[in-house]
C-alpha cells in the first residue's frame, strides 16, 4: 500500500497553502495559534471566504454545494488549515447537521436549510449532552410531546458549545418515553429565538465563554423541523457522530504547536545555551514528532481503507485517531506551555510588545487549559477504548 501523495495531491496541497497565504485576513492570521478559540466574527469571515471559493463544505457532494473532494484531498485541506491554524469551517454546520439534512431530510428541508448551513447564514449548535447523559447519550430525558402540528419540548442541555451565538440548534429529544433507551428519540431543528429557550454561560478553566447550559421550557417546534422519521433520531445521531470524528486526529494542529514551541525555545537563553540545547526538551520534541508521524500514517491508512471499501460507513479505527490525536494535542500544548515558562502563565497578556520571539508564548496557558477537553469532546477516551476493544480487538 502506497501512502505517499500523488503528484496531483501534492499540487492540490500547494494550491491550498497558496490560497490560505493569499486570502487569510491579516487580523485573523495575527491570532493564529495564539487563542484557544477564534471568535464568531473570525469564524464567519473565513468560512465565507472559503465558501466563495467553493471549499467551505469540503466533504459535501457536488449536488449539495460541496467541492467533490476525494478523501485524501479532504484530509490535506483540513490539515493545512490546522497547521496555520485558521478558523475551521463551523463543524456543527459542515460536519454534523449538514450531512444529516442532505442524507435524511426531505426535499423541502434540503432547499430551506442546506444553503444557509453551508454559507453560515445560520449558525448551529449541538443539543445532545444533558446532565447525566453525556457519554451515555441515549439516557437523555429532554421530552417532546406532539400537540397538533408542533412538538412541545421541555428539558435541559449542557456543555452546548457556542449556544450563546447560535441561530439554531440540532437537538435530540425523547418522543416515546416507554421505548428502550436507544429507541423513542427524535432529531429536531430548533430556532434559538423561540420563546422558552434560556442560555446560561459556562466559563471553562481557560477563561473562555465557549460552552453553555440550555434550558427548554414549553418550546414549540414545528413538526416540519423534525429530520426523518419520529423515534429514529438515534440512527441519525450515530451517523452524525461518525462524521464528527472526521479529521479529529488534528495532526496539523499539534504539528503547529510543536513548531511554535521550538521557535520559542530557540529564543530562551539559559546557563548552557538556548532551551533547544537541553537534551530533555529535544527528546520531548523528537518523541512528539514520531508520534505525529505515526498518527499521520494511521490516518492515511484509514482513509485508504475507507476509499477501497466505499460503503459510506465510519471506520471503527477512527477511534484510534480520536484517542491518540487527543493525547498528542494535550502533549503538544504542554510542550508549548513549558517552552513559554513564566511568559505562558497569563491568560490575556499582550506579549508581542516584548519583541523578539516572545509573541510565540501568547495564549500558551489558555491553549494548554483548553486542550484538557480534547480527551472528552467527540467521545471521551474511555468510550474510544471501549470501541477499540469491541470493534477492532473483538474483546
């Protein structure tokens, strides 16, 4: 099996790099790698630049407004953006709800939602996790009772990223309380302006307001906003979660952090030279680079296997990418923070004014703290290990 890129794929990689170099706005570039989360204005601006090029929905088929990229092109495209890093096309829209709508939605729903999802005219958030129903998602209790041509929704969602800036939520609700846990769940699209929705902030350890708890009290949702059949939402959620793990190894993001750490270390003088002369630091860099190369090869092997299988089903081996990718994200963030030393401690200091290479330390603490969640979101490491044990090892 040849895992090297073809001349055409290398040319595509060069095209993506040139596009980012020539089109990423300077104010967004200045934040790249120095903030844990880009703000909404930055995400929207870059998303729409990509959409004008036809690249925002990188893995959508052409008939729904995507570019028709091959699996390898999709991988290259995402890794090149992560390496900078640029704001990513909003995952809730592009990787999650969009594919659910074009796969299971009605023609009317496709016509109404897909253009606005792709262009980011409507920003979606994900209403899945609840208190007591995070990793055990099927234990959700938010209810939806039919009343005429509407559902009346009551319940609570938690850890809802970007709910405070979202226009819509795609939401799992229980429509049959008597059914088994994985049954009796439906998939609704809910306008966040609907009366009865309350969003309360959750400030995370990195000082950011990115996640929220959402309360739904007698929220009226038209039946026309249900995707697919009633009580079949669990099937759509499993499909969505398979797409959520697309590119979740995030090799480019970790590579970018390692490069920043080395750049920063070159400018830090100690008693015996720069930090890069320290054998312990050099060993950590080398170990991480080896891990990242192994992760990249594993990602390409999985892409090759999916391409040959061509059945559209997620590969259980993607859990290996999620598990090891999250661990390397944390390790690379730790390396960056350690290289920054005391300069990395402030969450919001402007280090660019110090000159030299100190600007590379900007945001190191926030990035390190934000990376702690990498082993939780998208399916915790414990869940990934269970999938690996069952689906791959046959235990």
